[in-house]
């Protein structure tokens, strides 16, 4: 992902460790409850235009419709039917640059969501775009403002997600893992977002 103005093995080991720790703690059945159809789940919805200090005259807008869908994205080798942070939904990004008289846009499928209070971190995989390759994952963070404080959005490109040790320019940008995004640094100047926090769900049983 970039703005117009500027140019599973590990997971399996971690989750296996979580399951083992829960069993060793005492009641394995309490630590590994069956997956139930979710009631209230974490989510973030809304649309807004941000103010970006490095492109002060550009029109940059985000539309987000994301909802948690725990343990629904199966990954080969994972000891669970997915991750507790699995999610579904869509993200649309549009960036109009008056200096270049061009609009960059991307539509992406949400694959991960985690919340904490009024802040959400999510990732999405590009499905359609005029500036990015299909299949690329990018990260966003969204903070719902309180009182007079504005909502904020953070995005994992343009000024972050670089590999300073890279010896080749094509390797400067690092891949984005699920739910990885910077702090929400850009204020929303038009529109609004709503973040609904929910605690992470219990791990499902792995017994056949």
C-alpha cells in the first residue's frame, strides 16, 4: 500500500503452547471450551477523511466495516481451526492528490481484528486496486475519540514498516503480518468511526 503522493509455523507453536499451558494449569476442559456461535463480537465501523501532515492538501479517506469471526480462517499445521483474532469485512481507501490530479484507491478483505478499549487494530488483503498488487496485506489502527478528542487512524505504510537493514530498495518495505499496524496517529477531520471492544474468546477444544 502506498499513497499517491509518495512513491504460520511460529503461530502454530505459540498456540500449541497456549493450549499446553492451559492444560497444565489444571482444568483442561475450562481452558479449551467448544466454539460457540458468537453473540457480541469486536467490531469497527465507519468512514472518515484524515489530516495527514505530509500531504496536507490531499483528500485521504478510509471506509471500514470489520467484525471479529474467531477461529474461521484455517491455516495448515495450526492446532486450532484458526486464530482468535480472525475477522471478516472490507476496507476501502481513496487518496486524491490535487498536485498530481489522480486518485489512488484500494478495496481489501479484512482478515484480522483485535480491540482494546476504544482502539482497534486490523489487517486486510488487497482484492482490487489501481496502485497495489492483489494479495498484499496492509495494517490499520482506529481509535474512537472521547469527548472533544477526534477519532484517529494509523496506517502501516508511507512512513512505517521499513527494514533499515535492507541492502536493496525492493526489500525496504517489510511484509505485514496479521493485525500488525502502528498507533493511530492521523486525526479524522470529517466522518467518524465506532469501535466495539470485546475480550478475546476462549480457545476451542482440539480433541477429535
